[in-house]
């Protein structure tokens, strides 16, 4: 019976291989390939005395060989998966075992059997785990975010580094499901996103993470119309997350996200751009309608002082509901603070406190972009007021958790620019891919990406008027 199963499996494999070969051939090559494949068996059957038997024997022999090789590979794969699950089980024992456990057969114990703990396992062709469901004992504190995060980091590390996983805790039944997920959608450039009034697209996430999609241009040539799941931020007078904090490592796309937010904000408001590094990252906005851009420390400090006074004026005017919304976008505020001290100027972060604390009522939104090394300079006010937060780049779990407010693992593997995590208020953590929004003056970037940014910029008619500067 086993021999017949091996032969049948081999026949199925040969048929599948032939079908793949046939479907992969161009139409003009199918006939030249088909004729010899059919002619040789027919000639053998017609010309040789035992032609049919020889053909049948050849087919059965090839099927038996293919089936045997497949069976041997399957056995090796099962053994490799078993070893991997045994290692995974041993790694979980310190978290799911209890000293002095009175149970006659604890679920997790050194030298125990993993088969009882993993009721569902799905693996890829190379033996890597793609989905796993495990049971854990009732005494495990699954309501403690730190305990859950430790287990998740262990599972992700042992199941295969370089991949990202989604975890689902079923506290009622005491089960945890882990599933490998594909990276967030890439290849999406700056463009006018289909959103409602007061909505800003921070980036794009997994299709099943949010309840909506928007049509975007993406793909290899940035010209393919696809549907993507956006992470939408809604600032405003009624928002629980009126301000945004973006933190990342150098080269992770922090400034690119600030450009994307500024381009979207210009549709409904005026934007004040303040650049702490002075590298000219916002030079493309200079002289545009509705925009004021400052890069020098003196001008940046004066602009933020005006922003504080403008916020107070709006508050005294009852929110100034007839005026356009004001967006204050500051890149590298910690560096700006240091340069202002060097030149003996006022502290720009002191001027930001008024918009951060009270800007929501005056339709003033603050967006801050900073690197991790400068995050301590912001103090506690900026992170506490900016309840919409984004972390970009290859960061540790401690760094990501410190910004997002919950224990979470950072992006795994090779992290492209613009990849990270986002959390709006007390909501869930989303994986994020920021739309490519480079500096149009950067000639090292694809010309199509630079052209997409230029197409979104307003006309050059002069900066927004600011009294008191």
C-alpha cells in the first residue's frame, strides 16, 4: 500500500511539474516542445515489440523515483520542524512553568513533550513556521503587557529572525496564535490621497488591520492603481490626538513623513515649517502659497515665538473658527534648541509649549520629527501632548515601547526607509510604510518620485503673512 501511495504521489508531482512547464512556455514555443514529447512515446509504442509495456514501465519508474524523493524530503522536513518546535518549547519553559507546580503533568517543563502545547502548526516549504497556535497555563499573567511582550519576542526570535509576526492572545481559552505577516505595501509615492475633511494619511499598513482602503498609485513604475489600507490620523478641535510625534534613526524617513504631512495639510490650512538641521530639507516649500519655511536658528526661533502668539490670539478669539487651520511642523527641535543656545537666542521649545498645550482649541496642530538621540531634549511635555506617535527604522523593543507607550517589538530584518510603527492615542499599534516623499532637489532619488512631490506643491506666490516677525 505504501508503494502505491509513493507511485501515486510521484504521478501527481510529474503532472504538476508538466503543467507548470507548459504554462511557463511562451505560446510560440509550445508546439515545438509538444511534438517531440508526444512523438517519442508514440514511436516506441508502434515500433518496438513491447512498446506499451516499456512506456508504462518508464512512467511508473519515473513516478516511483519522484514519489520516493518527495517522501524522503517530507520526512526530513518533518524532522526539522520537530526539532524547531522542540527548541521553541524549551525556550518557552521559563515563561510558562511554575516552581512547585502541583500538576501531575505540567504543560511546560524541562524535558517535556511539545506535542500537547502546539495544537496547530503550519510551515513553509523550507520548514519555517508561518502559523502557530499554542496553549499556555492558566496561571500565566496574560493581562500583563510586559509578560506578553517577553513571550512574543522569544517566539519571534526562535521562529525565524528577519520576519515579522502578528500575535493574538485568547485569554479565555488560554491560547496564543502567532502568524508570519508580509511586509506593509511599498512602492507608494506622494499623491493626493482620497480622504475626508481633516484626515491625514500617515502611511499604509496591513489590509486586515484597518476597516478601509484607498486607491493609490503604486507598483514598480509608480503607475499601477491599487487599493491600500491607510493609517489615518484625524487632528482637530475634537481630536483626542491633536499633535504628532515622529521619532526614528537617521535615514529612516522622518523628514519624508513630515513632508508628506505638510503637503496634505496645505489642502485645508497654512503650514509653518521649521528645520532644525539647516540642511534645506524643506527648501522646496519656500515661497509657496500658504507656507512659511525657516531654516536659520534666528528665523526659526522668531517663527515659533510668532506661532505661540498666534495660538494665544486664536484662543482669545474663541478658536477663530473662520480662519484656516495652522500647522507647525518642526524637524529636529533638539538640534534647533542646541543651535539657539550657541547663538544666545531664546529657547524654541518654550515657544512650542503653548501650541502643544492649548493648540487643539485654536485649530493649531504641531508635528515634531526627532531622532532618538535627541528625544531626551524634548522633555516630558512634547511626548505627553503629542498622542499620535510614529517610530521609524530598525529600533529595539525598548526604544519603540518608550515612544509608543506599550511594549512592542520593532520592525525585524532589513528595514527600508519609511518602515516603522504607528499608534494613535490609546489605540492599537499599526505596522507602517510611509509614502515616498523625497526632497525634489535630491538628484540621487528616482525622478518620478521627485516629480510627484513637485506636482503637489502649491504655486509660488509668497509666504504666508506672519505679524510680529
